[in-house]
């Protein structure tokens, strides 16, 4: 099974699994203390230009989005869509971190985006669509 995969295919699968675990556990650990996570996000952005009416609903959604992306990546279903969603999530997080002037987080998030790009780029395209 694994021995039949070439290194490129195997590495893409392992990277997908690693990101699946990462996103899954980001969501899992936040859910038992969802209110604490939301309060922390509200506190982080209280002195920024981002209004609470935007921060609060997004803070409630983030763990569920992370959990969903993680599960989809782990089971390798709707993988392309999950990766596109992860790009969207990471871009929202970059915007938020920029508003909070947390430049170390922006750098980390940019690293995630880079690896997500590689994962999407090297993922086998099974759509049978041709690009013109």
C-alpha cells in the first residue's frame, strides 16, 4: 500500500494528514472552553479597529471551521474544498492578527499559507478538467 506510492504522492498524503491533525486539534481543544476562547478573542481585539460585532461571531465559528477542515483532510474527502477553506480561514486570521499588530502570528500564518499552497499545488487533480 504505502510501498506502492512514489515519494511525491506519499509526501503529499503525509502533509495532508499532518495538516488535518493540526486543524482538527485546534478545533477540538477550543470547543470545551468555547466561551473562554471567544472572550480571549474579544479581549485581543478590544483596542483595535475591529468591532466586537465582527469578532464575536467569527470567534464562535473558528473552532468549528478548524474541526471540519481537519476531519475532511484526515479522511481525504472534499480535500480541494477543505484546502480552499483553509486558505480563507488563514487569510481571515492574517487580517485579524494584522489589526492586533501581532506580527509574529502573521509570520506563522504566512508559513501555514505557504505549506497549504504546496499541498494544494502538488495534490493530484482528479477533476479531469483542462486549464486553457
